C-alpha cells in the first residue's frame, strides 16, 4: 500500500469500514510512515470533535405541533372509518328500493287494470280454446301473451 | 366486509398512531440534531423537522417496520432540505477540496481571534459547536449530510448509503473529503484549545 492509497482510505479506516486485510495493511503503513500517521491523527481529532459536539436542545413539542397542523388540515392517517362502508351500503339499498318501486308503478299504473280487462273482453270470442277466463283479473304480461 | 373484518381493520389505526408517537419520542433529539446541523439555526431546523415529520405521518402507512424509523426520517429530511432549503443558501456550495483554502484560512483566523477572548469552559464548548457549524456550512449539502450522519448521528456507511440513496463508495469519498475540508477550519482551533483530544 502506497501513501496515496492509504490517504484515500484513512477515513474509512477511522470509521472501521475496511475489510480486515486492508485494515491490517493500513495499520502497518501508519506505524512506519510518519506523514500518513499525522494525517490519520488529524482526521481522528476532527471526528472526535464532531462526536463531542454538544446536543442542541429541542424547545418545542414536536408531536403537539404536528397534531395542531393535522387538525387544521383535517387529515386522517387511514381515510376510511367503518361508517363509510355502512353508509354506502344503506345508500345502495335505498337506491335499489327506489328503482324497484319506480319500475312497479310504471308497469302497474292504477287505471290500467280496467283497460286490460276491456281489451280482453273485446277479443274474448276467439280465445275460448286457450283456457283463459275473462272475468278474472289478468295482468299486463298475460294480456299481451293472450292478445293476437 | 363483515363486522369482524372491519373491527380487525380498525385496530391498526390506533396501533399505528401509538407506534408512530413512540418512535418520534425515541428519536426526536437525534432528528432535531440532524436538522439543526443541516440548517445551522433553530428556526429553520424546527421548520425542517416539522415538515419532515408531517410528511412521515402522512405516508406512515407505507413505512415498512423492517426499516429503521430514524433512517427513514433522515432520508425524508435530507430530501426536503435538498429540495427546499438549498436554494435559500446565499453562498454557492463548495465542491472542490482545493478551491476554498484561501477563503477558509482568512475567515477562520479572524473568528478564532475573537473566541480567545472568552476562555470559560462552557463557552468554549458552545464556541466549538459554532465553529463546527460554520465548518459544516462550508460543505456542500451532500458532503455535509454524509459527515453529520457518520460523525454526529453515528450511522455506518451502509446506513448512510441507504439514506442518501447512493453507493458505499460515494459515501466513503464524501465523508473523507468532507472531513478534510473541515480540518482546514477546525484543526487550528482544536490544536489551540486542546479540545477533542480526550
Ligand atoms: Zn505514507
């Protein structure tokens, strides 16, 4: 290992980030080379200096500040509470029921029963072989099936 | 979804919030230290940390419990810093090791002359902190982050490479070059005061 290689690896050596072989070689070099050893000592003192730098205190409540902001923006961490599912389910059922009743009223207008019976009575003469009694109430489907 | 499923689904919300809070409380000092060393003042550090934490909270559902919470936040904070705070810096970032020698040498001698007027131990320690901060501010953000994460936050090269999303070789060279730049500013002070030798 020459001086140039050693100097490029000194920081990694200080941080124990070299593999054992490189580490051994570098240690031997530092033992014999005063210039590289001086470089090593200086960089170690820089690292120590940073490691020993004083901790800056926090003078505010981090979580409180966070929740104040979230409260102001109305953000939820998981945006689907259970109510959402039941709410949508009830809406779906309500929509189905509405559609059902609408369809029923369209198919069975209140004044249609008598009209259907009248229609049947007009054509009843040719329909005796179909076993349909014209006096009984007949719904629209049966009427359309029966009528020519 | 059945009622049973919805109960199971509801439980992690409070669990998640509780674990988020406990992780914040565990790491808040280290995170603030990181933000402070990046920004160099309490006001910006507070803003940066709060913004980082807010982003983390919003995407906490995506946080994988296998990864370390502090490293995840270091990454968020670093990215925020690079995105939003870098532009605010008045002075252009130093990118070459050789370039800033003269500039640093002259600036440093003036500052050290001022500090020798104030010989108390406590004051010296905070002076050292200021000196370190000035030194760190001379580094470009990438170098600064690498050095802070290694020497102040105590992360390994591999962990730093995950935070900075770069190779271990890049981390190694950034730390080495960053330290050599810091040496120009800090070494005369260290030798004069005899600090950091213990
Ligand atoms: Zn040598």
